[in-house]
C-alpha cells in the first residue's frame, strides 16, 4: 500500500495498492434502453509486474488489478458497459446469479467468448 499525491491536480492524495493474484468475481450492472443486464464472470487476478507498472501512464498512484477473463479482448471491449467493474476475491457467481434471477435481470457471462458474442447480437437490435 502506498499514499501519494493525486494525479488530478495539486491537492489531495491517493491510496494505491496492487491486487493479489487469485480467482475473483467481476460484475457490472448496466442498463440499455431501460433494460437491465448483469455482466458477470469468474476471472483471475494477475500479478502486477514491474513491466506492467512501467506501462501505466495515468494514475500510477491508484489501486491496480490486472484481470484475465480468458476471453478475446476485442469481444469484451465491444460489449463493455463501463470502464469500471466491481471485483471481489473468490467465486460469488452463484450468489450473483441468484440475485439477478430474483430481480428478473438477465445475466451476461463475460468470461466466455460465446457469452460476449451472444450479448452483442442481443443488444445490437435494441
């Protein structure tokens, strides 16, 4: 953990850290034309190496987690609902699926190329 000056001005500070390697659940609730979707997947948090750290050009003092979802990055980028997802260490996909089912929200798997492609085709017509 580190505390450094904020990169967005001359005042303030930022607490930074690097996430620990291991499994984690990644999720994002999004709305498209009034319809909600839960993008969710089980990924792997990767070690932030010195080579990765050197390539970070903006926000070096912020928290960093490198995540692999095992999918084609171009397909993921095409359906990403935001640049901010929530992530928690461990596998909580069953709990999220249950909550989404109870709320009537479709789950979009973002940890498979097929799930990403299916979602892209589904929302292209909305």
